C-alpha cells in the first residue's frame, strides 16, 4: 500500500495548527506549526489551513516529494466517512457541520479525510508507537479535557454515529461535579489537567478569586516535585482518580495495553506509578492480569502521524 508514498497530516489544536508530510512507514520529512488566534472562526481556520498546506507542499516539492492525500485530525464528533466536522464548535464561530474534507479537496485537488484527534493518536500509537503488536488497545489523552480511542481486535471502535470512545465522559463520582458538558461526576471533571488546577486553588483557599488562578497544570506538577504540600496532595489525589478511570476500562474491556498520552502523561515516574497502583487496586484480577499501562511514545507527533497514515489507508480503500 503506497510503500514509498507520502501524505500530509494535519492537527487542528486549540492554540496551534500543526502540519507534516509523512511517509507510509512513519518518517516525518517536514513539519511546521502555525499559532492560532484566541478568537477563531471557520473562515479563519480554513484560510490558515490552506496557507499551511500550500507552504508545506512547496517545501517538500524541492525534495521531489508530492503528497498523494491529506488527513486532518480535528476535535469533537466527526463523520469520518464523509469528512464532516459535526461539533461541538469548540468556541469557534460556525465550526459545526463543516464539510472539511470536501472543502480541502476542492482547494488542493488532493483526496482529503478527516478524523477525531484522539482517534488519530490512537491509530499512530498502534501503528508506529508503544502499542505496536497489540490488537486490543485503549488510548487515554490526559490534558485540559480527557479524550480517548479504543481498538478492538485490531480495528478502531467508533460506535453508533462515530460517537464511541468518549472516555472522559464516563461517570466516576455521581455525588458531585457537573462538567462543562452537563454530565454529573465525569472522569474529565475529576481527573483532567483542569481538575488539577481547580483542586489546587481549592486546597490553598483561593478557588473563588479567578484573578489569582495563574498557574497551569504543569506548574502544579513542578510544585509537587519540590514538595509543596498542597501540590503533593492534589497530584496524589489526581493520580488516584486517573487510576480509578483506568480500572473501569480494564474491568470492562480487559485490554492488552492502555496508552496514556497528552501533557499529563509526561509527569514524573512517581505520578505514573501512583496511577498504575490505583488502576490495578481497583480492577478485577482476571481482567488486569496481562494489561500493560504505558506512556505514549509519539508525543505531539501522534495526531500528525495518525492522520497522515489514516489518509493513505482510506485512499487505498482499506479501513482501520
């Protein structure tokens, strides 16, 4: 399948748009990043997207590389068969029911495909990363929110309406905590990077003073490494919560491997060890007996690699 071919992979993030040209076996031959304005619209994003595609095609043309298709990773619910971004709008004006694959195809002349970003990261770790060789995989993206992807018997599980894999919305504490999606007690509400920030400010008694909430999740991790009591407590609590969510997934799916990605997965080994301890302590022995819990290997390149590879796979008439 296109052994020597290359494709364009795109990741539309909250703060930047990243683009790469990727060969079939996972070699990134060019990569660029474009910062995005805080206030965005459909027209603005598409204009930035066109600029990025035009510039990277020019870059690789000098090396004799002509990409054969484009794969794009976007947030939210995606009709992957038609390449339509369904929503929610992610705070972007008119960013619902956008036929992005068709728009990109008409502008570039290249076959174009669109998929959910967490699913693209899942595909990348399965094909090129730490989950190579496994057929039953759960990918969990630990970041501002919590996303995920599920591979069962070697195939990406999408569920009805392409809505499967919303790991962040499983309920782990029904007594309290209404998330920004309106779901009570969600995993995302209690275990995400946003949750760490919220809990830290609760712990130091400054929860109601929004102006003082200047620290980011990464900085709270750093405080915990320096033995700040509030940060140590909050990070430990978070690791236990992350582990509880993984325990649910272990007991339901009995996967071969759980891959943790996103910025939080880059925290130190002690945090990772606490997550594993919680996950194994709260899951059934038969379900957890063979599961591995590993950090994602590809980092921020995952969605670029996954979307490019997925594009070439779709172009070849195959499915993942």
